[in-house]
């Protein structure tokens, strides 16, 4: 049982090799997964142009292969080979399959189909017409960037000796098992990713300027200057407060919540000042009552902190060390519909892009008001407004607005909610117990166990829930349960048993508000909390 990555230039003969291997292994269950075939059959090519980003298409293809492997193992197959056909010229393209093979206990074999550049170009020209074509220039560019695997283990070069490759595949041992999720270390780096994207754009503009020298040392210095300027002048929002809130020059924050546009500012250590800049048509109740509910001011946070500190020495030390930054961390009581769709938008995304998608959803279907000098705000739409176009039309609209595969999740979830009672479904789930609510939430497309737990914690007041993911696993292994830490260089794994163990551990330790305590522990790992502080840029004066 093995996952075989067949790599090489376009026109090198990868597909031919895959077909020859399948014909050779007559007694084995062999399947071929070609990225080109996937693109051709997925309906994402219109007039030779792709309607989706390459990264989204690759993830969809990878997901299909992962599901095929999982289905084979679940069905009890003990002998199968998956031939994965793609250029794979970057090591990062292969890495996801390496992780996949480890997750299922499969051998991962990499085969480079070698051919000269000119031969590949000639073969590519002779191939039958396809929905998309690879130009000679693209092939030459790929040839310059090919990253060959660093290790020779499991790596073979194919130069026509089919017997050698077939033997290597047959002799490679695997120890298949049901899926384990291998977790990569994660960091709170969404802002850094955005900075990197902005930096690349700026450097690209610099390179296109005919006045710019091509001297490497000079370009490096200019790039460094651009980077420092971006940091110092705030070209990136370094302190993202939330998805629909923005920080103003006077340190107040303005945002939309509970059908109102709010401005909040701190008066002193004990009080905040609020004003309602505008109300949407669905706003109800007194402003003060709504704000207290949103901030959950009925929760006695100082008492909880004291209680948690008494129970856990590490928590006590943490809060004492970073009191100024950690005190007062609250879970906001968010509206259920907005929370549902914000988390669907969060899949494989950073904060900036999630915020953009949520705001786009509001601008497409929500109520609009204009305030003051022309500032425009949108209320998050009601279910009826979201479902007004029908699932197919809604998905088409969202895809045009760069939601990608999330468009389908959102449209199908809206349709599901409407078909199952709409507001009545929302009211019903709000009254359910934790387990029952979670079971209902995971029925929605795009929502798994962890996201369902986040929704329960943030919108359904299930205060005891601790959503378990990579960060929580790492924190728990480091601070509380060393046996969860990876051993012998292996990566940490997260399965249902460990998920349950971690969740129950925090409830036993911190009690009915374990989810709140977890948010403090999580916040303590963020760079802007543990760093000494921001470095302010001093102004220079001439005397």
C-alpha cells in the first residue's frame, strides 16, 4: 500500500508512466489521480481561464485523494496503490501528501520522470488539445524552479527502466491504519502573512520601475526599508480587535453588533464610554442592556480569575506576570447567525481575509446605513435575506466575490437552515444542551467538531466548552499533560479520544467557565502579549 507521487515537467511522460504501472500491477488495486484530469473534469476552466484560484483547486484535489485513501482503509483494503500525477516542482506541493501518507501509515514514494527540456517541450506540443494549455515559456520557467527531494529515501529517477520502479513500489512496506491528524505547529501569524503579501506587492512595484537598479545589495536594502516603513507607519493593522470592529486614531473602536453601530472608548481603569452612532431597522431593547449582554458584564470576571488562580499555580503566575494585558479578557456574546457564517468563512483563512468576507456578506445582503461624513455600515443579514436568492444563485454571487469553495458551504447552510425552520431552528438550538447542539451544528456544511464548539462557546453561552485544536493541544502538552507531547521526533496527533481528554481536563480544572479560562491561556501565547511592548518611532528634530 503506497502513495506514489509521479513528478516531472509537462510533457515528460508522467501520465504514460502511470498507465504503464497500472497495466503492470494487474493483481493490485491501482488508481491514478491526475491534477490535469481533475482540472479538466471539474468545470473550473472557461475559455482557457480558471474560475478559481490555483491554491483552492489544489486543496480540493488533495482532499479528494485523502478521502479516497480513507475510504479504502475504512473498507478494509490491504493492498492498493495510488499514483498521483502532477508536476510537483515545489517541495511544498509534495509536502501535503507526505503528511497524508504518515497520517494513514502509508509509504510515500516520489518518482521524477526525467527528460530533457527540449524533449518535454516537443512532447507537450504534440499532445492532443486540452481545455488548458501549458506554454513553452511556462515549461522553461518550471524547469528552472524544480526542487528535487533532499533525501534519496523513497526517491527514484525514472529514465525508462520500468522494472526498477515497479520493484521499488512492490518492495516498499506500509503499515496502514485509520486516519490520525498530524498537526503542524501553528502561530498567531495572520498579520505577518498580510505584511508579507503587502511587502511582495511593494517590492514588485519597485522592480518594475525602470529607474530601479538591479544590483542585489541595493534591492535588498530598499526591501528592508519598505518592511520597516510598513511596521512603523501601520500599513498593516497590527492589533486586529475583531472581525467587524476597527480602531480609530483616538483609541476608540467602532463596529457593528446587535443591529447597531457602536463607538466604545475607555474612560479609566473601571469604566468604558459608549455611544450608538446608528441603529438598523431590526434593533430592539435598550442600548445599555444590549451592550451589557454583548460584553457579558453579568459574569464576575475578577472572581473567576481568583478562583482559577487558586486552582492552578501556572494560571496564577501567568496572570501576575502579564496582568496588564491579560486581565479583563471576556468572551463576547455574539449573535448566532453572524457567528455561524463567520466561522464558515474562517476555513483556511487569516483574520484580515475573514473580516473582508464577513463584511462582503453583510454588504451583499444586509441593511445599509450612512453616518456622519459618509461612513457606511452594514448590518449582518437576517436568514430571510440570505436565502432570498436561492442556493444556486447565492453560491454563484459569492464565488464572483472571491469566497471560493466557501460559497458552496454558505449557500447550502443557508438552504438547510431555511428548510429546517429558519428562526425556529435557531431558537431551538439555543435551548439545547451542549452535546445536542453540537450534533445539530455539525450537520451544516463547512462546520466540524472544533468550529461547532467555538459557536457553542461564543454564541450559545456554553461557557464550559474548550474548542480543541493545534494551539490547545500544544498548550496542554506543554503545561499540563506531558504525555500528549510528541515523542521521538514525531508530530503531535489529535484524535477523538485526545480531544475528549483535553476538553474534560479543563472542565475538571477550571469548572463551568473553562472556555473562558482557556481563552486567557490561549491569549497568553500570542506574541503581542508576551513581547515586552511596542517600540515607538521617535521623531527627529533639527536644532
